[in-house]
């Protein structure tokens, strides 16, 4: 089990990125959250199996159809034992 702190930049706000990320994370069995940042980026923390996290990062590069992802950075973080995957405001 692993925890990742993920930042996605580009045209990722106002394009259903957070909801799409939530649905993908739930599909992959990940726990955590996703939220918009004031600088226009999207930030997520995700916990789960390494292969599911890799699939989530791959999806983050694609995003929903209206997004235009320019960069995805992921750093390993401390494990919190999160439950569910929520959208934070």
C-alpha cells in the first residue's frame, strides 16, 4: 500500500476533472481526495495498491475529454489510512 500526492496542471478546472478523477479512483479501489487549487491546478492524494496508483497516474495524464493536461507530478507521501474518495472544495 502506498500514498501519493499528485498535482495536475493545464486546463483542468471547469472541465469535470475532479468528478472524473473521483469516479476513476473509486473504480480502481483507491482512497483519498481531489480538489482545485487557487493557481488553476488540481491536487489529489490517493492511497492504495501500487498498480492501481500507477493506473490512476496514467489516467491523470489523460483526464476527462475537455481537459488539456500539461503536467502531472506525483510524490510519495505519508500513509493516512483514508477511507473513500471525496471531492474537496
